[in-house]
C-alpha cells in the first residue's frame, strides 16, 4: 500500500544537541500528489484557493518568478494562473500549500503531519551518515531531485549533480530510501507538525519528538531542493 511502517529508534537529529528517541509510526511512501489533493478539495475537506509563493522576506517582484512553479494551478482552480509548466502534473506533488492546507488534508484521511524528529529519522532511514546513501552529495544520484544541469545557473548548484528534472517531478519518480520512502530529500519540502524552534534547547515530547512554542511562530518544513 501507500504507507510505510517506520520502526522507531534513537538518533542525533541534525537540529538538536542531543540524542533523541522516536517510537514506531507510519508515514506515506510519497509526497501527496496534486491529483490526490484535488480529490480532497472536491470532497469539500481541503481548501480550494489560488496560491502563489509566499515566505517571510520575499520581495514582491520575486513572487511572480517563483509562482510559475506552483503546480496547484494545474487543477483549474478559479483565478489560478494558467502556465504551460503547471499543466498536466497531477502525479507531481502538490506544492505552494500552506501548513493549514497540508494539515487539513492529513486530517481528512485520518492522518497527521510528522514531527521534525519523525521526519528526519524517516528521511535518514535509521542511518547515522548525513544522507541515507552516505557522506557525499554525489551518492544521492538516482534518489534525489536536487537540480538539473539546465537549472544550475539559476539555482546555483553543484555542476557535478544532474538529476534531469528542471523543477519537481512525479512523487514516485526516483528510487526510495531503505525505509521505502520516495523524495524525502529533494523535489519539494514537507511541512512538519511542530512549531518552529530557533535553537532546539527545549526537550522534545517523548514518543514523537513534538516541540511546541508560543502561538504565532512559524511552522518548519524539511527536505526539498
């Protein structure tokens, strides 16, 4: 099926100063595809709205440049931009969604967003090296949608890495990690359940590693390219 059972364990998260433990949990094997999200919209369980990129500090002139990569526009949402790059990508991950939209989808199917600790444990597949393939970025070839050669001047990436995809690609396009998860690195980033923690000095909740902060802070997202 589309869900992987993830054995728990102890590890040293890259964002933490101490070893932490996560209990077993389940995680979808792929990012949520645009077509799947739009089925949720049609059921009335997920919000339908025009989306453009937005993040703290983005300049108004940059929004148009990056919003053309928002494949949510391919759904035919009223008022959404119609770009050739965005059409016909129902098997690509839905992107340019807010944390609330992502959480709404998870709730609609009886699931939840992973915590940062759960996400990193799953992404590294229980392996203690920086990446589940080893210590070098070059070992990620075939597993990660990181940067195509034609995009290197724009993204500013290492010219030795070429995955062949200018932007995002299908959710199961590349090989999975040892836990059976596709694109936990690269492609698009994934929202996590926690509140954003600037220094991670507070202890994580036992079991799932959840960290909560005062309301109003940002939500973290991990992975992506």
